[in-house]
C-alpha cells in the first residue's frame, strides 16, 4: 500500500511517466508551490523515496537542502525553489538587498544551475535581476565570487552560496571585478557609483528610494587621491552644472562629451533634480546630441 496521500497516489501512480527521479521532483514541486497539500515536506520526501525506491545521492542532497531552506527562510532571508517541475537541475533563488547598501529592500533573483556532479562541483549562479556591482556583469549577470569557483567545497550548500552572494552586496571587491566599468566608477568616484547602484536597484529590483545613502563602505574602497586628482574631480563636478551625475553619466556612457550633454540638458530645460528622464525626453536629448536636430 502506498504511503502517499490519496490525491498524490491518484496523480502520480497513474501517470504515464515512469522516470522515478522526475516523479520525485514533481512531488517536491507540488509541496513547494501547491500548499493545499498539508503533509509536511519532510515526510513527503520520505514517502516518495519509499514508493519509488530509486534516488541518487545528488538528488537526495538537493531535496534535503531545499527542505532546509524552506524551513529556515524566515530566519535566513534566503529563498530557493525548483525552476521547472520535474527537474532537479535548475533552481531560482532570491533574497532582498541588505540594509545600509544602495540595494536595500530590492528583490534580487538568482538563476542556479546544478551540475550532475553536485556537490563536488559548485552550482553556477547568475543574477536575473540587473544590478550595478563591480563583481557582477551589468550585461549578463555573471558573478565573480571565489565561493562559486576555486573556494567551493562539498560541505557548502545552495544556502551558503546564496548567503555569500548577498554578502557581496555589502562588501564589493573592485580589485577583482567582473565588470571593469563598474569597478572603475567605484574606485574613482564612489559617490557616483552609489547613486547609480541605487538607481538600478530602484528600477530593476523594486527597491524603495533612499534619500540618505550610507557611503562609508564604498568611499573606503576608493583609490587614494592626490591633490591634483581632488582638484580634477572638483572641476568635473562643477561641469555638471548642478545636474545629478547619475543622469549625466547615462549619456556620457554612450560616448557623448560631458559638456555637450550638460548643454543639451540645459537646452531642453531639464529640471536638475531628475535622475532619469521619460523615454520621449531621452530620445530628444539623444537625437540632439547626435546632431540630428537643430
């Protein structure tokens, strides 16, 4: 007699799918997302193992880790779930940006690919949510983190890996960057970096806007400046004519000259409190910078 609930017996024992691993993963999916089943996840895994009899050590490990994550999510703030029903190869993880950072309160989603020889090889992780961070590609979301590479060991887990990624948001490492452009901004102009990182978090991760960002950690990472550097930076700041760097640098990043960008913003009488422009106005500014408008 099956130890599964009648509903699960009917659904899975009559299923044409004969692959035990897929059936077990489907049951885990059901109990992760379809909470109408009240049987605890732990007993479900045990029942599924007993009923189908075949489960690799890799799959047992993954299912146990997901169970632990589910039970601890309110304490750890780390979440993970199957990305596709019936598959233990891809997960979706997420967490909220830590406080006292430009990312605070934003929801960051991580794609997790589990190799066939997990946990002896590390999971592959990348940000699905766009983020402005020196150790994450601003284009692809690829993460540069030793924990996911040379420092991985089988005693680590999906949870510890996600915790390490979240900690990276609190302690960026611009000396070993994944995105050179972002790292240079952090090293040379940490204030602009923080503004840009926060703007991306608001736009892409739904973070609440902060008026008083804590710059302490990020300023401590800046390159030492000489008196000449400081003078040059002050001169550059004055060239913004009061416009926010996060707005001006959206255009200078496209290759436009800083002074021309500022002059064009003034031509269109753009308010100086703006950090972003509506698409129609962005188009107007870009068109004029390209010389296609008198």
